[in-house]
C-alpha cells in the first residue's frame, strides 16, 4: 500500500490549519492501517528544524509513523485554464504518495494548465486542489470532491463557502472558480468559467 502525504502551509515560522491536517491523518490511519496515530503532527513539525522565514510547502510522508518531513520553497503556479476530464471509476479519499491515477488524468489536459475531474457527470476536483465556484456573492464547493482537503474543510467550517452538488451543465451558472488547497485559500487567483473547456 502506498504511503500517505500531508502538505502543510508554513510561512515565517507559522504553520496553518494543523488541527485539520491532524484530523485527516487520524482518519486515514484508522481506515487504512486500523490503528490510531501514536504521534501528533504538531510535535513532529516542532522538532523538525523548520525554517522560520519564507513561504514553504511542508511535505510530510507517513504510514503508521512519520517517515519524512521536507520543506520546499513555495510559489503559486499560474493556472489560467482547466480541461474537463471524465473518470467515473476514480477513487481518491486519502492523500496517497502514489498519484499515478491523477497523473494519468493530468496527461489529458492538452493545452490547458490543469484538469477538472468529472465523475458520473458531477464536478469533483482539479489534479492537486479542491475547487470553489463563484455565483453572485457566494462561493460554492462541489459536494462530490474526491479528497476532503484541509482548506476546503476550514472554509466550510468558517462558513466562507457552501457545499452543493455541481453538474457539468451547471458550470454556466457560475462566473469563476478558484483552486484551493493547503497552500491556496480564498486569496487564490480566479479562473473565468469560460476558461474551463
């Protein structure tokens, strides 16, 4: 079985949304290994010798225990277009280190920057992020996401976004979308709906 990863936001020595990462790690460990974590993410990070200035994506590789912690300087990838890609069989409820199924779908993006995965006619996620869609003054995230991301969960808990089923044909009801993940929140760049092809 593939190991799991968590990608954690670190800016100037401050980690973001650790309780959401801890919760997801406990869920995945229980489901996949049948045992609860004997460690906490916060303790593992505090003793990792993390950088105290700059913006980093912290890559935590784990199974029944933390195997590796890596600090990667982070810059936002410019995403201006998304390609609709169908995959009715895809399952990705846990954040696996092995991303082969997602990488194969990503190869279908043609001239677009990333993909929007459609499962059984329903909008799910991009290749490395959840999605939120703007309609008027509200932001909506697909109820049918493949992976419940930590930023998505935080934004739902803080009532900044709503969850609802979005069919492909519903996309025309929205003005734009954003890709959100541990590194990208509500301040993520907007992508016009017309740039989803």
